[in-house]
C-alpha cells in the first residue's frame, strides 16, 4: 500500500512538471551551449528554425557583456544590421526576455561587425489555430499583442522577474488540484 502511495505521488509530480511548461512557458537558451557569440560559427537562423516558440516562452541571451549586447530591432534594421533605432537594448550578459506577442521578434548584436558576421536571430511566434486568442484587427502580427504589454519598455532586470500574477495563480491552482487528487487517490487505498 505504501508503494502505491509513492507511485501516485511520483505520477503527480511528473504530471505537474509536464504541465508547468504550459502554464509558465518554455525557456530557450539562444545558441544553446555556445550562447550569444561570434565564435564557433553559430547559425542562429538554423537554431531558431528548430524551435516552436509560443507566447509566454522566455528566450535567454548569455554572453560576455564586455564583447556583446542584445538589441531588439525592426525587420528592416535586422536585414541591414542597422543599430541606430533599437526597440530595446540589453547588456547584462544574461538577458531573459519573455515573448508577449505573436509575430517576428528580431534581435542582433550592436557591436560593429557582429551582426554582419551572423550574430542575429529572428524569433517567430506563429499563431496556432488551437490557441484561443482574439483575431488580429490588422494584418501585422506585431501590432496585435495577446498578452498584456508593460507600460514601458522592459529592461533585462525587469524581465527576470515573473510579471504575471495570473501565471502564478494558475500554477498554484494546478498544484492544489493535483495535490487534492493525489490525496483522494491515496486515501482510497
């Protein structure tokens, strides 16, 4: 009987763990073990093409802040490696950015020559038909946010802190439900 209780508890933990990504979002290390760099010929276009980004996911840029930075730019600036009008700039060396809108999110390194050498990435969040989000009012996916936008441009320090009380509430509710189900199951043994 004790073994069944252990099995039930382990099953509950596995279920909670698998559901956490849905509630919180996945975390992606840009360039994986290579990080955000010009060394090693990292193909960021190929790296991004192998991922399915969703709203709520976090992308993490890890780099040596003495030699690199991260700048979010518009599509035209991304194509031409123009760093004169960034949407946002990050420079901590460990920048976590939560994806809050559908569409393309363009990032590059503003250090001269780095973008031209391939240190740029296009994070594309496609709308999936199974997602229950309102239809965009325009054809531009970047103008139709599906999660609340902050009132100011986030800094890398701000995005490291979870900013959605609803996510925390959803996760807490999930744990309570799984805990109750586990208790009821174990109690029936």
